[in-house]
């Protein structure tokens, strides 16, 4: 079941010139297709993906500086909540865990350096608010783009949800001490397909009858 993604906006709000003086890193939110996980394929989240789940990655592009330490706050508005897989955590899942629970690939988590997980982090999670700080020692090569966080959320009913991510990245010595992250904003309209609306009108999946 697919939802219609009617509007997708990623906007970087203008920041004071003094904060942009050292453009060693840039950030953006990128939509991720999670439709390969079919409903029923994950025993812990059997409804994933019924069309109401959306995923976005926070990407960093390094110009001439390594990624070191970051903090970020992600918030949601509208009839939606952050998706936290029961088997997941605040770091990327292992391949074995994804094989067992496919939907955990689209959990909400934070990345460390290429091929590693974060060395340390704090992670505060509420239904519509996540605040985290994390650091790593793995080197990020310059002039390349990496994922440093993944945010997934689920609509509780049809409507519009807005994801906002903002924070800061602390650079290694020799660069400006702070590079702002965002605010980056993405808005999504969720409208179930007609077949889903008809199912809801009938009272949901339990109202269906099997033919003899």
C-alpha cells in the first residue's frame, strides 16, 4: 500500500554570515524509499509498510573537514510520531538484525563514521521530539557525502506532518568551532489510497470475511 507524497520541501533557513564563514560542512534531508518492506514481513511491526511510514536521512557533505561531534533536535508536528522499532536502538542495526526484522532498517538512529557506529551518544526520545548528541573517531574523507542520522515517522491518521531538524556540528581543531545544522524542514501530506479508506470505513482488517 502506497501513500501519495504530495509535497516534499527541504529548506535551509538563512543563517548569520558569521556562522557560514567556514563552509566546511553542509547538511540536507533526503527522502528514503522504505516500500520494499512489505506489510507482514516483520513480525514485530506487522503493519510496516502500510503506506503511513516515511523515512528521511540527514546527510552531511564534508568539504575540507572531518566530522567530529554533533548534536541535533528533531521534532514533528501533525498527526504523526517518530518510529522506533522494538528491536532497534540509537545506532544503525546490524545486517543480521535487518535480516530477521526487515523494518528495523528504517528505525530512527544516528550514524558514526563510515563503516562504524557512534563511539558515544545520548538519546532522548518522545513521540514528537528527539534530542541527541553523538561523537565518533572514524575519519570522514573530505569532499564526500555521508548519512549521519535517519528519522522515520508514522502517520496516525491522514493529514500533514512536518519534520524539523536543527543542531550543530563541532569541527576538529583548525576550523571554526561550530557549523550549524539547519533548521531543515520537510512537510509530507499523507492520503491513504481509496482501498484503504474503504477498509477503514468497514471497521478495519478485522471486519473482513473470508470466502468459503
